[in-house]
C-alpha cells in the first residue's frame, strides 16, 4: 500500500502533563513518521470550526472549551495505512473501553479529556491537515 498521511492532535490534558514526547514516541514506534509538528494555542472560534461536525452534540461546549484550555500539538503522521494505524495506537474514544497498550488506555483521563485526536478517513485527514498546515510545512 502507498504511504498515507493522517492528522493528529495531542490534546490539552496531555500537553499539560508533559506527555508530548511519550505520545509522539508511540506514533514513531508504530512506524508513523512525524512529517509536520507544531505547538499552538487554538482560539474558541477555531476549535468550534474544527469540531463543527459535532456542533449539535451535547458535549460540544465542553469539548471546545477543553480544546482551548492549554496549547495543543498538531502533527501530520505518515506511514503505510496511517489513518487506521494511528487509530489503533490511540485506542477507543473512552479510555474505559480502550485496549491495553493504547495511548488512551495509558494516558487519557476521561472520554472528553482523552489525550489525542486522529482523523477517521482519508477525506477528513486531508481537510484537517489543510486546516492547520500549508504545503511548505509538510516535509516527508
Ligand atoms: P477524535 O475525533 O478526537 O479522534 O476522537 P473520536 O473519533 O474517538 O471521537 P468523536 O466521536 O469524533 O468525538 C470527538 C471528541 O469529542 C469528545 N467527546 N466527548 N463527553 C462525551 O460524551 C464525549 N464524547 C466525545 C472526545 O474528546 C472525542 O475525542
Ligand atoms: Mg472523531
């Protein structure tokens, strides 16, 4: 299979606890290469736009407030089958349901403060990468 790219966020609960390196190591150990990475502070408007698909869900306010509560680290990960591989390494949304050895099992605090985001399909990966990065910032 050809190389694929996916978009990842190390969320505020994880940056706050200095888990950026540990989480990045999990990606690299799984064979995903970090081809772009930056630490940023999202505005509330940016968080609401990024999570627009969830705007009618009961957790939307909580989620967007959480995502602006501390800086985040946004990354583009590249590898074979990167989207599925990244979601395997992340584990289930709710850490109580996540498999042993996954990032969310080991680090997530709750279903909301669950340490990482990862794109769920090729179309969303492309959109999410373009939301945060210019082509010049992607160095394969
Ligand atoms: P993500 O998009 O962050 O990679 O996570 P996901 O696909 O596993 O989860 P999704 O259903 O897309 O939900 C997006 C994020 O919203 C928060 N959430 N809170 N309180 C709740 O019931 C609840 N449900 C979801 C989580 O931070 C989740 O990652
Ligand atoms: Mg999702």
